[in-house]
C-alpha cells in the first residue's frame, strides 16, 4: 500500500466529492481534484451527454475550474473511480495532455484510487508522475 501525505489524502477526499457529483449517462463516475499553484484545491466530476464529444472528463473539469479561478499552473492531480469499474483508475490521453498543458512541472504527481460506498479504498492507491504516464506530450 502506498503511503500518502496530507496533501495527497486531501486531494483524494476532494476528488471523492467530484465523484459523488458526476453526471453519467453511459459510462461510470469519475472524480478528480487538482492542487493549484496558490495552494487551493479544485474538484471536478465527469459530465456526460448523449453526444459523447459534448461531455467533459473529471480531470479537465477540475483543471478548468482552477483556471477559471485564476490558477494557470497545477502542482498535483488526484483521480478516483468507483470500485465497480474493473479497469485501472488513471487519466485518459486527452486528460494527460490537458494536465501537461497546465502542469507546473513534468514530474507532478498523479494520485489515483478507487472508492466504494463513499469511502476511498486506500489499498488501490497508485502514485505516478505525469512524465511516466505521458512521456511525449505535445509542446509548442
């Protein structure tokens, strides 16, 4: 089991709030949270539409939430999904690029976990860097 610091635990708790607010029509709920450069934490949940391209992933919702509040750099990301989902909890390729676009540095941590009955399953926590998950981001 991964040992988490206070920051990572707080991020996962915030992501859990985003998971609870997610609006899903055809997939599964996802919650995310980002730690912005000013120390504020912002949540996001995936919001779907029957037209798939109109929805937004939880990670991008959380980042956009931070940007709308004046924070253009993020220090850390947390993502949480329901334990009912059999796959691994981690950002999709589009979200990884979006994280890269606003990352304070390529080594920022991405903390992932699953939740069950409104509680974080700490035994499912994984910590990776953005550079591990997206080794070749698009850049100017």
